[in-house]
């Protein structure tokens, strides 16, 4: 029997391929969220690295599935532009944090029980946060997810989808936000209402941040500015928290 060919058959194969790709992407997202929940609800040493491992494996599989360095924002032709943007972002954010620390009412917002000592804050900022948070999340959201979506959707649709997912990603990590941050707990309370407000606020803030990260990724064509902004917000923020405790 002769094998069917022609436009209709090719179109059917294209649809089947896209459906499989979407199923794969949905499966990845499910695994990501399961890994995030495991990291936050367990207290094993290995579970601290489960998101990092997930990102590393997913990146290798994504390359094997056909995504290219340019889809991740890691094309060689974007390095110089990406590094210029990254350096500028770090300088601006660190300067803004330093200015906020100099204002006592704003300084209280940096109080975080997780970073009471400067040595631990520095270790977290330059080792744990980059390896456990910044690099894995940027590879997953602005690398794989955004890169895959940009192949099939308009830019604003792709950026919006990954931003919504990035916001929802922070539901679990924001459960204890008001309890661990003195400034936030003073503002919204530490009871059930405060916890809910903390979660909603965190999801909205990180969702909007996801739009900014996505815009940076598309604007520059590079993942480096996203890594820089993410680190400046988290890593420099950790050091600022320790300094805020010292200055109080």
C-alpha cells in the first residue's frame, strides 16, 4: 500500500507534532511545580537541590528535543549586549537597595529572619541563591518555557503565559512570607488574613516581575540581563537584609 502524502497529510503530522510538544511542555511544568513543592515541604539536604537538578535535566532534554541556544537567550552573538545590560542592571538595583537601606522606615522592610547574619547572607547571595534559585528558574522560565512558546505564539502571548506561571510558582514559597519578614508582618499582620495577603501580593509581584524578565529576554535576545536582575533582587536583597539587622 502506498503511503499517503500531500499537504493534508503533512498538516496532520504538524498538528500531531505540536500536540506532543505541548504535552511535553505541560509535563515539564507539572514536574517543575512538584519539585518546588518538594523543596519547600521537605527538610532533606537533597531536596534543597531538586529544582536545580530538574532545571539541568530539563535543559539537556530541551536541547535534545530541538531547542537551540538562541531559544534560551544564550546565542554567542548576544553575549556582549547581554553583559552590558546585566552590568547596568546590577549597578542600578544595588544602588536603589543601598538608598532604601539609608532610610529607616524603608529599612524595616528588609528585615528577614532567614538572613540575620552577614556571613550567611553572603554565602546565600553568592552560592545558594544563584545555584538553587536564579539560574534554575531563569533556565526554566525564560529559557525553556519562553523559548518554546516564542516558536509558536506571538511575543506578548508567550511573555504573558510564562509570567503567569512564574507568579503561580511563588505560591508555595510565599506561605511563610509575613511570618519571616518583620516589615511585612507589621504592615498586613501574621495571621490567616496576613498569610493570604502575603501570597496574593507575592504572586502579583512575581507575575509582574515575570513580564519584566520576559521583556528583557525578548528585548536583548539574551538571558544574561534576566539572570542579573533576578540575582540583584534576591542576592543583593539577602545581603541588604543582614545589613538592615546590623543597622537596626
